[in-house]
C-alpha cells in the first residue's frame, strides 16, 4: 500500500518540518523557493540534504533558523517544530534566544560569516556571554576550551587573531567552535567543506563526527557532495526546484535509488570502475530551471529520460516505495 508523507508517523523527533513553504517577492514576480516540504530529524542523527545549486537547500536551512531576509523573503506557511514547540510562532526576541543556544549554523564561507574587524576569540566569547551568562573571563576560558576541542593550535594566541590571520581550515574550525560553544541541540552545516582542500575537508568531517558523538548534537548537513553524505549522514533528502524528490536511509539511496534525478546525481560521480574502463561520466542534460519559469507537472520532466505524458501535465505526490523510502515520481505511483 502506497502512503503519502502526511499519513506516516514519526516518534518524537528533535526537529520536524511540516508543509514548509517559503516565497520571495521580487520585481519580476513571486518565486516559490520552498514548496511545502516535510521531513524530520531525530536526536543525535545526521540528515543530509543534497541537490544541485539553486535547488533550495540553503533556503530550507535559513527558513528553519528564521534568517530569511524580509523583504523580499517570507515563510508563507507550515510548521517548524523543535523539541515539540513550533518556533515559527516565536517572536524575533524569542528566536534570538533559540539561535546559538538550541540551533546553531555553520555558514558556507567562514571568511564572509566572521566579522573581519573583530578578533576571533571575542566573536565566540560574545555568543557565550549572551546565551550562558558567563563573565568575560569565564567566556574567554570557555572559548579557549572550544578551540582545544576543535583542534586549533595555540588557542591562547588564536584568541587574539583576526579572521584574515587564520587559514581557511582554521577559520572553519573557529566557526564550528562558535556553533558548538553553547551545546546546541541542532547544528545546521551549510556546505561546511566547500572552500577547503581535500585533506582539510576530511579533517573537518572527522571533527564534526567526533564532536557529535561527544556532545550528542543532531546535524542537518547541506551539501552537493554525495561522498560527504556517504561518510556523514544516516538519512538523506534529495531536493530539486524547492521540492523533495526522494528521501531514504543513506544505504538505500546509494544501493537502490528510485528517482531519475537521484540516479543521475550518483552516475555523475567518478568511481574506480569508470576510471579503469576509461568511460565518460554520465551527465544530467540541461540545467536547474528558473524558479520564475518552472515546467508544468513534474519539475524534473524537461531533463528526465523516463518522462511521459502524465509527467508533463501533473506534479506527482511524494509516496512510499518502501517503509523507509519516499519518492516523488509517477513511475512509482
């Protein structure tokens, strides 16, 4: 029996997003950036959100932490339930108490997220003073402790460094220290390894896994790198044009993907067999459509080799293809 998402039950997750819809009002018209998406994240787990650039991953994260700039953005409807409470109903003042303490975020580019005019240590101490009520001396000690935890060398010296005096890897470690300084229940990591070389990427991912085990923080990991997802995530959501196309445990996504878009993403990843056979990697034809001009019906239909007449006319629902696997495709309805 096929079940729609709304008919499935989840057992007290830390975070539950229900029918979240976010629009942007521009001079060219209304952009539906997030179209009524649903997902949940349990305590201590990692949920990966993957997809091409422009598919709505970052807008989803900013909607959850209530940092959508208004205007032009607006969260139109839905619920964001954190520990049983809908934080969409919170005032701005109430949300300031949630950010940093219950939900923290590692932004994509640390150099653009850190204040270049403030010393790194003072930026983190400020967060600790605000949410934990410590004195300046206590906050400084806590900051140095966090620097040690994330593997920053000479933490006493780095406390007084400006962002430009640190490497990209050290800046990202400082961002992680800031995100974890108040022991948040949920950490949102938006492309945390994009600007880093492969060696530093591995160090940052290992560090996040280590700290997650020690602190018990849940992670919402946003990336376009399927290799990062394979290493970090327990469950995966595949997004396209502001919609969830497929969601499943990470093993199912890699072993038996259903949606043609997910299959295309996986086939575009280099592997040892393709290198030995000197085969060209498969690509998904075309580009992510403009949100001003989305195709009628399934939003992936104009790039899908398996689309047929119904795909062009009507958007499919997100349905169960197995007890833990959801897919938004007419091939399985």
